[in-house]
C-alpha cells in the first residue's frame, strides 16, 4: 500500500530545522523525516479488521509533527513509537476481518475511534479510566500487545490514515449512518474533541463564551455552543479573514481579529460591560470579563490574553497545543481562574445519557440538521502530500481550514 511514513532520524531532523530557516518547503523535502513509501498491507490480527481508507483529515497534531513543532524534552515521547504513519481522522470501508470479528462488519462504512487503549492492547480487565469510557486517559499506552502509542498514527505497529489501508480493533469501529456522507463523517474526530471540552465544562446559562482560535477545533466549538447552548452569547477571536467568515456562518455573534492584543481586550471589555484595568506597562486586564474561554490555540499569547479577559472564577479550557514559553500570568491566581486542559474524547454524557462522542456527533447532525462541512477547504491525493502540508503551513495564503487526503476508494463512496 502507499503510505506516508515519518521517522525520528536525528540527522534528517537537524537538516530540516536548518533548511527551514530559509523555506518551509524544507519540511517536505527529500531531506525531511517524511517519506512516501510502499508498505505491506496491515496484517489481520484476531479481533482486528482492515479499513480501506476513503478520507483522512490532517489534524493539527499531524502537521505540527511534520513541522517539527515540539520540544526535545516533551514527556509525550514516552508514549509513542517510530516509525509512524500519521493520520487518525479516518473514514472508510471495512475491507477484511480477522478471526473473532463479526462478519456483519464487512463492507460497512465506518469512522475510526483511534485510541489504542486497553481493549485494542488485549488488556482485560481494563484500567479504571477505560472502564468509564475515558479512553484518552488510559493507563496502559505503553503496555499490552502493542508498542507504545496513544492512538493510530503514533504507534509503530498501528499505522494511521495517511495510507490506503488502516488496521483497527473491532472495538474501535463506529458505523456511519446511511444518511450521513463521508464528508460529514470525517469531521467526527475533531468535533468530538470540541464536544468533550464543551460538555465537561459547559458555559453558564445566558453566559458569554469566547472561542479563541478559529481553525478546525475552534469553528466546531462555535457550532457546538450555538446548537447545544443557544442562550449562550458566543464571541470568537480569529487570525485570518476566511476563518472570520466561517465563524460567522457557524453562529458567532462577533468575531474579533487576534491582533493587536490590546484591541482584543478592549473590545471584550465593551461587549461585557467591563472596566479596563491598565497597569504601568504591558497588557491590561478586565475587572469582570467573559465566563469561559475555549482556547483551541493553546499558545502563550492566547493564554496570556485569556487570563486578562476572563472574569473572576471563570474558566479557560485549552484544547490546542503550542510550544511552551514564558508569559505573564498573574491574573490567573488573582482572579482565581480555572485553567483546564482538555484531551480528546471518549464516552460523553449529555441529556442524562452516555454514548461515545462520535455517536453524539451523528445524533446531533441528524437531529439539528447541523452541517459543518463548509470548514473542509482542501482535498489532495496522498501523492500530493507536499502541497497538502504547505497549505496547512500557510493557512492564510491558502484559505485553509480542514485539509483532507482523498483516496481512490472515494470515487465509489456513498451516499
């Protein structure tokens, strides 16, 4: 099968970092730790299937890895293994099934629940987190029958969706309803990330929420807030004009340009009726502010602005990840703000019921007629991976949000 392989060869990483000082094309050059290769199709283990990939989304974690946006001492390196075939936002058909898999799965359209938690690892009984459906908090990402890896794409033996075929344990399969398109289904993974953050830390009734960052996660957060919490006033902070247009389309009441930072603080003061407290130097803070910030950027800048515009005992829920850096965070303790990390998704509770976040996504789409597919902006065959990653690198110039790899099976996809 054709697959996009990523290695951790130190020489290639160093060369790429040096050449990237001159051009971002270095990240996809012949010197980069990124290869298009022919690999054997995934073997059929007992309890596993092989998915023929139709679409795979490029997650921010995927292209940030390709762009080498990570610290050498990142503790997450303890729970991954190389080489890797990235890609965990996978939809396709079940093409083949191994021993012990119900034959009814064959030929079905599925979305991948990518967590390599206890069941895919053959661990029984499951850890306390997996027993409650919190698969992203699994205690066994380095144990069991698989090499280290938290999900498809960062485990050396469990290849991801940047390939024609994907292996999956039968417990990772979620059927796509017949009336839901592959375009809609491929957003199930990122939607679930934003849904998890919102359901665990919902906005107060009739409160004000700010969505910081209008890439994929931010735009889906806006859609979730407007659909499930219609009395919440949803404001957004966006970097690019095309993101601002999509944020308004999905229901943001007002979209504020991300810079200058002072203008962000002052405009949120106006919208919340807050007084601006101006220090001797540096960025001011608000005496009241917004109730909750859903931060899909996770940069030092976004968090520093967030602690200034969030009210006392409000919340900042961080789903984005950027390189760590020092920033002035005194308002965090002064206002007793809760700064909360939110990681991925699992079984979620809403309206007194519990089901997997991806199943909630399909239910919400069908119940409310929610259409988030306008955020899909680019499609590339795997062979054009260089163009795909460069579109992700300069999202403003390319007007990119959700970029997809499209595989030959897509020509026969339905509905």
